[in-house]
């Protein structure tokens, strides 16, 4: 889950291209950063543990200018985060340098081969094995193309790499097997990156490498080859991606800004899709008939996106009257999933690059399903691979823990469900318009919730020193409990679990004592009375009980230690509103504990490796 930026061209632009690009990709990894250049007939690597700005400052102090460079921001998979394990990695004989995203699964076997040839190793990374193996294969073949071709054919696992060679500074190679790479060219300047974002400032004409493809740049020319060195015809395609420079403004962190801006992001998600009390979803227009006629829906995602799918499951089964299965992408891809003709599969991913979800998409398509994507990143791999889909239009989400992308995912899924239910005649026209009116009110209702931030911060002060917590919900708010727990553990490192409230009696209630905060979602619903019983159960065992309630049931405060009141809405749409106070609760607990909420330890925004 690393970010790669590489450049060949005007030496006056090199460091700016690399470091500006790495800042845009830092969501992919931020435990270390590095840049490698060819200078004075040597490959020189400058790399340190820490953020991009640190490396940029120290590199710029060298005053080095080079016409070729590779850059990298790392999320560690092999080897702890430190200066030595940071990329680029230079080969044993100092001939090659590589930046790498992915995991080489057969590195132990290759390391044995290299050891027998006298190679020594200085890092704990699989990347060092990769670059040394390439160096060995090139040396044995006396032909760089054939040597690289042979080496790539022997690598097992997933990788996106960019390679430079000391003795030929006019050559740069990039190869992909699993991990995405984008390529752009403007005049005599060449750009390579993990996605299009660092490139579009210079050109919007992009080539995306497919699996098993090798890009070779030589002087002012380039060609795309397969791993057997056969030429592959590729054309630049214009991508409709706007580079949105995100500033903090008056906010302390990006996460807080993204929480507070959700009325705007949800309005953007609805813009052009809800108009004149009608829902128009152009992104899936061509697949309306398969969606209406399907006998089964499968929803695939990871983490927060999986939780969004669970909310949709409740809504789709209620109003579309078809069975819905929600699958972890990481499990789906390693099972033998039964997909029937006519099944519709939704894949959900904020980044559109999640490795497990991407592979699940390929499997579903191969088995003949209609696959529809719900992603935020325009031009991402999942957006290109799916049959059709809907963009969230939530804007860039910088904080690693998803907030506004989650609520926009819910909004898109709910709009799809409302429109499909109406077209299937499962709801009346009156109900259809009533639902649309309620969806349109949600941004303003979230504004009301956000006004409670100071009260939520006070509640956070009562629980931030606790080491464990439970989140309870019922019905379509059970996934809200799961997501609330995930947010708290992601950014505050407090152990938290989400449960269906009725399951407390089947084991977890044994954990309840005065040191256990229990956060309950108890807005008006069909399960409302049962939820009150669950509140009484945990309260009688001395738990610290915090409730999210609405104005229709303020009397529930009598059973709570602390309450957060949210505006009332249709029970079908409560998950969007009820998630907001849980995001703020997690945020303030994390800040009080001194955690870096935008860059939580061990996490990356885009999970591009297994």
C-alpha cells in the first residue's frame, strides 16, 4: 500500500514532480519516504523514516538536479519502518534502483538463489530481493530487456515497480502485476505514478498499465510490452479528473474538516441526481433492467465499505424484495462463490484501488454477473473495470479513517434503492416523493447534529481513558454500531466492538462493568422498545451508557448516563444521521489521547496489497 511517483525529463522539474506527487499519494503510506536519482554516474538514494515533507526538505538541501528520479512513500509490509527499509532500494552491485508497491510471495526462494551467487542483504524487505534478482538476471543475459523479462516471469505475488539503471540514465522501466500504475507524457517529460492524481497537473492523457505489462522509456520514446517482450498497442486516453488541492483552512485536522463538511459532500453526492422530486442515476442507467429483474444482489466491500453494504442490505431486501448477500472482498475472492446468471454485484470502494475488492470484481465479471461500482476516485481501477457505476462526488478524503465517503456511499445506495423500488412498483408514487423529500433534508439535519460537537467533546472526556467499549444497535443501525466501533479503534486505539443489541445476552454482557462505556443507537424504530430493554440491561450492570436518541424519544435520557440528541428522520435513513455523532465521539477521544487522527498508526488509506 505504497505510493510511487517517477519522472524523466526536465531536471528543473524533477524534485517538484516527485514530491508534489508523493504528497498527493501519502494516503497510501506514510511511515517513510524516499527519492532516488542518477547523479555523477551514481544512483543516489535519499530516504528517511517519516513524512514526505521531511524527505523533501532534506533532499532539497543537497541542491542535486537530475533528469531521472523515482520516489516512494511507504506503508511497511516486509521490514519495520525505518531509514534502511525505506525505498528506493539499490541493488547489491549498485546498478539498479527500484520503488515497489506490493508483496513478492516467493522472496525466500529467490533470496536463496541470490545468496548462492554471493549477494548480501542489508534490509528486511522483499523489495531488496526483487531488485537484486533483476540485477542478476540482467547480468546473466547481457541484455537488459531479456533479463528484466525473465525476472518478472519468475516473480510471484503482486507488484507495481519503477526501475532505473546507473549505466544508462536514459532508460526507465515500469511493470505491473496487480498493483496499479498510470503513465503520462508531455513533450519530453515522462510521468509514472500509482494513480493519475500526480500526473494530471501536467497532462490529462493517461495510459493505465494492465496486469502483465512492462513500460520501457528510452530517451524520448516509449513502448508498452508484455512480460514476454511482445509489443502491446496502447493509446493515451483523456481522464476526467480534476486535481483538487485540499487545504486545512481553519480546521485542526483533515478528519475534523471532513466530518464537519458532510452536509456539503452529501449535497454534492445528490447534485444532479435528485431534481424535481425525481431520482436520476445516469451512471447505472444502462443496467436498470438487470437490476430490476435480478433474483439476487451481492454487495462486496472491505472495512467501512462493507458496513455501508450492510445498511443497504436492510433497505434493498425491504423494498426491492430480493435476497441480498454482503461479502467481505477478502473472503469472497478465496471462496468458490456461487454466482448465477442475472445476479447483480455492487462493489464499494472509496479509493477504487482496494486490492481484494478489485480481485472480487474480476471474479464476479468472469462468472457473468452484472457488476456495478460505487467509488469516489474518478478513473480508478474499479471504476474502469466494472460494467457501470456511480461516483460518490464526495471530494478528496485525506483522513485515513473514512467519514464523508461512508455517508456518501450510504446516500448513493439509498438513492439506488428508492429509485429501483419505485420502478418495481414496490412503493407508491406518493411514498417515492416522500422518501426523496426526506433524503433532501438530510444535509440540513446533519448540520444540526454538528452543532452538538462541544457536548460530544464533553462526553469524550468521560471515556477517553478507558481501554474497551461496546457499540450496540438493532436493525439497520446494527451496521452503524459496527462502523462506530471501527472509527474509535482506528484513530484512538481503544478496543471497541459493535454488536446487535440482543446478542449481548449471548456472551458479551459478561464484560460489562463500571469501566466499560456502552454506546447505544436508540432512535425511533421498529426495534425501539427492545432497544430500551437492552439499555436497562447494561445500565443495571454499572456500564457507562451513552445513547444516540432523537427528539421523538427524549425520555430515554432517564436510562442513560449521557445522551446525544439528533434530528428525527425516516427510520430507513437514520444510519446516515446517527453515524455523525459517533464520528465526533471517536475523533475527540483520539485527540484527547494524543493520537494522530489523520495518519493513525499501521493504517493506510488505500489498501492495494492483500
